[in-house]
């Protein structure tokens, strides 16, 4: 039993030592992007009143991987909408109340707290709301698009 434990410990130690080498860049010219919290640049997101967006990676209108954060103010309402590609949403802070359907219905939402992940397939109709300021992170393949189920919900058309 003692010998087996030592053998398993040796395998675990080797796996731990090998992990950093596997994670390290393989070529000396490998590129890395790093963004610290104080480097995040926020701008207005006209799709949701009072919301802000920060694009950390990629360009929203290009066929490239995109990482973006959306800061939703307290009491935000995100009407039913859909996206043409797969969307991954991670809640970074606050609580995002997420639901699916053709119309925002707070009774049909689930509270998603920090660390929660939502993965939506293309064209899934969904909506959300916040009670407190909430920050979510999007990971998508661009170009990113946002289509309201009901065009009358688009705040850009109300200006």
C-alpha cells in the first residue's frame, strides 16, 4: 500500500511539473495580449440605455475572436434579442437575471451570479435584467450583431 501511494505521488508530482511547460508558449515569437483592470476603456453601448462596453480583444465588426465586457447599470432591462453566432456570457460581478423567449418577462428568468456562465447557440431569443450594477463578459466569434426580436425595443430608433 505504501509503495502504491509513493507511486501515485510520483505521478502527481510529474504531472504538476509538466503543466507549466505545456502552458508556456511553444515559439519564442508567440504573441500574448494582457489587459489589466486599469487599462479597460469603457464607452457607451447604445443598445442598452446607460450600459457601457469595453472591447478587450478583437473588433466587433470583424471575423475574429472577441472578448468584450458590458457594464449594466442597476435596474437595466435588456429586451428580447438574438445573435447570429454562439455567445458565451460570464457574469463577473453583480447578478444578471437571464431568460429565454420573445419578450422580457422577469418571472421567467434565472439569477446568474459572479462566475456563472451562459452559452447560447445562434438565434436563441433571450433577455435579461439587473437589480444592481452588473458586469458580464462576452466571448464570441465576430462579427458580433444584436437583433431585437421586436424592432420597437431598439433604443437607437427612438432618438
